[in-house]
């Protein structure tokens, strides 16, 4: 087994953790720029309601979104870490960035989908 593949296996959980942890800040960013749906509140829009979007995203994480985000973050982190040069530090940093990107894309998807309906 090569060093890159072993570091990829070790770095995939870092992508999962990053994806779950970055969801509230990503929701706040999407709400500040566009809009983000908050359960039993409505649409959070603007910088003044970014905190409501961050707290509302916790509802989505607790009721089914957490495992999905963890799986997507682990997949993205594993993919990126396998395609970097060998080294556990590079693999972990790549996995963290990939997990954060997954969280931002998911928050953007939820925000855009709420605007369509």
C-alpha cells in the first residue's frame, strides 16, 4: 500500500468532521449573501439574520443532515487526500478544505432550492 493511499484513509474522517462543523458558518454566509430557510421561522436574509441561519442549520444537522454531511465530507476528503502528494499533513489539510467546500455547497443548495419553491 502506498503512502498516499494510507494517508487518504487516515484523512477521510477529517473531511467528515470539517463538513459537519462548517455547516453553521456556511449557512450564515449563504443567509448574508442570499437567503437560508430556517424551520418554523421562514427565510433568513441579510447579515442581521445570519445568526438565525446558523442556529437553524443545527436543526437540519440534528434531524438527518449530520450523517449525510459526514458521508459526503468523508468521500470528498478521501478523494482529495488520495490525489495529493504523499504526506499525512497535506492529506489532512486537503480533507479539511474538501469538507468545508462540501458544507458550503450544501448550504448554497438549500438556499437556492428554498428560493425556487
